[in-house]
C-alpha cells in the first residue's frame, strides 16, 4: 500500500516558480452566444462561489469564481433555452435564456435547509461500511466507456498577497473506463498562456506537486489508492455528519481523520455520498500537517541549496456531477501554502499556489485516445509567453473560469511592468 500511495501522491502534479514550455495546438471554433453575470444567495444577497453553471440538456458548463461571477459560451448549434445552477446546500435554479449575448445579469439561488421529515433514520450505523459500499458501486455509478473531457485549467502563485505568476490553459483529457486505473488516461494542451512578474526577486527555484494533469491524478474515484482502497481505509476513523443537498439530491456526509501513524502523510477531510445511488459527489481533503517533514518529502521535488522550505497547507476539492444516471468528474481545486527563507535570514516569506480545473465539455462518442507524443508529461509544468490575461478572441468559444477582481488587478500591474 505504501508504494502505491506514494506513487499516486508524487504524480499528483508538478508545478513551480520555474517552468517549461509545452507545445500548443490551435483549434477552430464556431459561432457562439454568451450568458454571464453573478450568482447570489436569494436570502442575504451574498455572492456564491464555485457554483456549477451548465447549459441545460448538454455537457457544456463552467463554475463561478470565488466572487460568484461567470461567463458561459454556448454554441449556436446547440438547442439550448435554459441554464442550470447547482451548488452545495442550495436548490438547483434554472433560468431561461435567448441567443442574444447577455452579460452582467444577477442569478439567485435559494438555500436549502434539510428538514428531518425529508430523511429516514440513517441505515448506516458504521460510516466505514458506507464508504466501502460506495466504493464497490463505482463501476455502476461511473462511466464504463472512455470519455474525452474539455477542461479549463488555471494556476496562480502568490508571494505574500502579491500575484507573481498566472498560468492558464484549455486542455483535453482522455478518461478510460472507471473499471480501469488511471495509467491509460492522458492530458494534452490545446491553448495556454502565462503572465510572469519580470522581477528576478520573485523567481524562486522551488518545484512542487501540481499541473494540468490534475484531472488524472486527483480523480479520487479513479485512483482509489489515495483514499478509497480497502487497505487505505483501515488507516482512518470515520464519523457521520448531517445530511446535506447537492444538485437537489440528498447527500450522506462522512468526516474522516487518520487513526494511525504512517511513514508518509495521511489525509483528513469529508466525503459527500449521494443518498440514492451511493456515488461519491464531492471529496474535500488535505494532508495531515503534524509532521511537516513527511509532507515536505512528498510535495517538494527540488529546491536550491540553502533554502529552507516549510509547508503549511496542502488541500484538495474534487467534485462529480450527476447526469443521466451516471456521475462524471466536474471540478478539482488544490491549494499549497508554504514558507521559504534563506539560512541566516530572520523572516520567512509566505507563498500560496492554487490550481483549478473545471470540465467545460464532455464527449463519449467518436473519440480517440490522446497519442503519447501529444500528452502533457508529468515532468513538465505549464508555461508560455506572457500575454494579456483575458482576451475573448484568444479563448474563442472555449469556456473558462472568470478571473476574480484581484487577478485582474494583478494582471494590470504586470502589464505596466512589461
């Protein structure tokens, strides 16, 4: 188990403040119309971040940024008349749309309080049994045929509160059957670009786990060695939480934490499991940080001599979306926080690396496995020439995650320094 888990952990991602340049491929895009705006709580009018936004009846979608903002591009070839919003703890919301480009709209979602009469007395007295049964149902609840995912990926690096690197890409990800492991899954870059601060003091020769292969290595359901393998489950203690709702479907909530000590770091977090199908809907987890030397051995791939590296947080969010009787990978976010300082210096500098990947489209017919020579290598990290951060002509009809105001501000500062 140790060797299998370490292999998955060390393959999670490779990114850093020094980057390689991938080969980019162009793709023609057709006509599209655009819907956009902000999603708010109907009760308190607060913005809702990380809401799934999809074109009803299709596989096309995106997520809102942390400020609740989104833009969704829909091909004119699709017969779409509604968009649908779904989020943890809210009722789904549907809004009628037309083919005129409409931006800066406000969309409301109603929070959902779970009433006791909605649910039966829990039949799962042992939450570990629930996890094991949900694991056994993976072949029933997830696709048994290959899928080709179109994804938007963004990674940012902050030094203190200052953004020093912003990289983003449109990728394609080949996902084989969920009866198979992830060894045959591959990612290729379709479009990508990066903005990097020209200040030499912002360049740090640290290489960490991360990168566009998130959709392969952090797909927990496809990689049970991370958290779902029978041997792995014995390392954890489980506790049932209060039932909640995702996508108008009730969810079992199971919290977990390590109950033994291993030579490598374990995780702590929460599973969300569909009450009807027992499919994993959402998994939130992070490395247990009591022994930071163990964490460092896993996430730090390289650093200059004399640099002291101290990890503070390594966390992940993985979500799956239910559609037509199956659950599909939908969104992944990881965050790595650490501090660095040189020997003999009094103060250390905090850094935060955040990677996000959202599946914006999915196809299951007439697809081919991505050729090895086109696949993005886990030994590389995302980079290309510094360009304007947001350019609708550059992205064309591809859907992206809207940049937050702080990112836009950071890009403006970087442009002034060029």
